[in-house]
C-alpha cells in the first residue's frame, strides 16, 4: 500500500522525534531539520525553543559524547576532538569536554589498555611493517605519536626485528 504524501511535520515535532533516538549537537539538528523542512524560519524557531527548554545544549552534548567515545570506543583525545568537530559542536566546548573525559582514566592509562589489547592479538616478533601498522592504528585512534613511541619502547616484546640494527654504526659511516 503506497504511503500518502503528507506535509512535512513541523520542525519542532520532527526534532523531538530525532532526539528520542539519540542526542544531537545544534549543528547536526539544524542540518537534519533543514532537510525535512522548507522554512528556515521555522527551523530556527524550533532550534531556539529546543535550546530554551534544554533539549539542545552543545556543552552537555560535548561532555556526553567525549565520555562515551573514551569509554566505549577507547578513543584518544585527538580522535575525540575530530569526532566532536565533525558533529558541529561549538569549538568553545570541545577542549573542556575532552579534559573532563580524561579525568577519570588518564590518556596514558587508556593508551596502555589499548596497546595491551592489541598486543594480545599480535604474532611476535614483529616485522617492521607490522610495527608501523600498530603505531598507525594507535594514531588513528587519537593518541599522540610521542606518547605512542614511549609506550611501545617501554615494552620489550614490541621491538621490531628491524630495530635490532646497530644505529650507532650507521651514523658513523
């Protein structure tokens, strides 16, 4: 049975339906409502009303998302910042949200947990390409390269075969 074409729902009602499923940043909600409505005035009125009643709040959204990404996906701070920017969160709230997310479990502790989990799945000893692959995956997950190198160097089982070369003899030639 074909669906009858109805007039688009009022943006406030559409926003409430969207918010019933998950939280949205203001920018995400604006994009979603703009796709559903022809009237930009009605969209802006709905956004203002949602902010007024407390259903849309970028600061609260940033804190919740940062905590969820750290806890559930084990993302590092840089990846969380990228994810929040991609969701259109106001830049003023991102740094504070990331700091708060890492108060409970520090960035270095999380990196160690992620590294331990990855090491369990590796076949040792590592080749140079597998070592670089491991480091790139940690970078993509949002950890800083200097922290990754410190954590990797602290684990003797992660020294790649290629690093066993005597670097001092290479420098003197």
